[in-house]
C-alpha cells in the first residue's frame, strides 16, 4: 500500500474537510466582532490592533487571533499600519445602506448553536424536532423566551428587505390591480416600497400583532403613505382578513408543506376569482447563492420543520391549494416571483 501523502496545496480533499469541520469558528468569530463593535469602530484609516482593542475594551491578543481567522474569508484586512475594512466587513457597519449586521446576529444567535446538533436526529427521523425539545412552536417560544432575539429577527428582516424591495417593486406588474395585501410582511418595508413605486395602489399589511407593533413609519397614521395603506393584525394560518386583487407572500412560506398549503388556501378564501397570489422566495434550485440557500434550508428544518423551496416544489404546493400557476419570474439577482391566480 502506498504511503499517504499530506495535502500540499489549497482546496484538496484533506484541506477541504479540515477547514469545513472548523467552519463554526468563523461564524463564532463573526458574531463576536459584531457584538463588540469592531466594524463600527473602524473608519477609512487603518487602526493598530492594540488601539482598536483599547477602544473596544477587549483583549488585544485575542482580537488579533479572531481577526486573523476572519481575514481568511476576506472579512477585514491588515496592513503595516493596522486593521482596515474590506467590502464585506463594511456591511457590518450600522450606517451602511446595505448592512447585514442584524442578519449575521440572527443567524448566529445562541439558540442556533443549540439546534445544529439536532440535524442528525432530523436526518434519522425525517423532520425537525423543535416543538418536542422546547415544548412550543418556534415563533411562540421565540417571543416568550428570547425577546431580544425577536427584535434581532425584526431588524434582520428589514435589512434583507432593503436589499430586495426595489427589485420586487420594479418587477411586479400591478397596472391592473387596485388593492394589494402583503401577508406576513413584518414591519411593511417592502409594502411601502411597492406603494411608492405604484401610486395607484392601496396596500394592506397583514401580520401577527407582535410583528406589526411598530410598522414602517411611512405606513403609520401620520406617515406619507397613510392615505393608501392600512395595517391589520392577522394570522395567515387561520384567516387572512382582507379581500385584495393581489396577495404577496415574501419569504414567508418556508414552513412544512401542510402549513404552506394552509396559508395559500386561506388566500384563495380571502380573495376573489382572478386575484393573484404571489410567492416571492429564493428558489433553492435557481439560487445564485447556493451555500447560503442550502444553509438557510437546513436551519429552517431545525427551527420550524420548514424548508426553502425548489421551483417544482412550490408550484406543486400552489396547485394543491387550488391556485393556477401562471409563471416564475426573477426579481433581481436573489429572488423569484411565483405568480398564481385564484380560478
């Protein structure tokens, strides 16, 4: 038998497995630097590690080690003068228009680390087991036991909406519609963007009371879109309390198949023949960010027993709900619009 030779270069099988097995170190380091405020403490000029550590009141030697790991992923860089930003690390700044600071925190919350070991059980049983582990469904438990994480979730969804809402508003053909309902629309950032883009529309934001407690300022009674909008509490798994020409489910229908069909059926009951139901999602088989999409897919499995959809999967669920599938259209580089009609 020939002697086993160690890897002598990058991206070889042994290197790949060793790095992947320790990939959690990067996630933990990323969360740590966000929590202590490294990105906001850095401006345009290099800052020596010792000075940066003093500003942040952290240990300089450990900070250097964490940043050394993150630099392997092009997150921050180091020059002779000190630590500097990279395009990726700038997205962690609070003042960046495309910031992902809160999404990073959401994806690395303490409860996430509790769930990842459950992937083996899900693999063996065919489903996630959050309810059995915690005695409640994910979002009920989140609101009750992890209120700070709930706020992080809300802020993270606004961040994601800022990345995609303009593309959605530009993609949707709403010339013949008069009323638009954003179901599960959170604070309503996307709805506000759509109403600004389509000034003939009247929009309704529908979500759980906790989600709509502090809606987008444009949708509030004194907001710029108050005359053309309303905010209504509702649970799409029980009833959608508004008749509309168009219903939008954006990044919402990521539960198990039965719950997804239930929500879509409730839209068919709420609407009228000819009403359109739009499912806006990052289709896993068409995603340009396949590592992100498949990672989110597995996290959804563990927290809600949900999933990211394939094109064939989501269209089949829409048909089960009694909807007629019209087509699938890209909305910018990240999302797709699955358009259906109530017969």
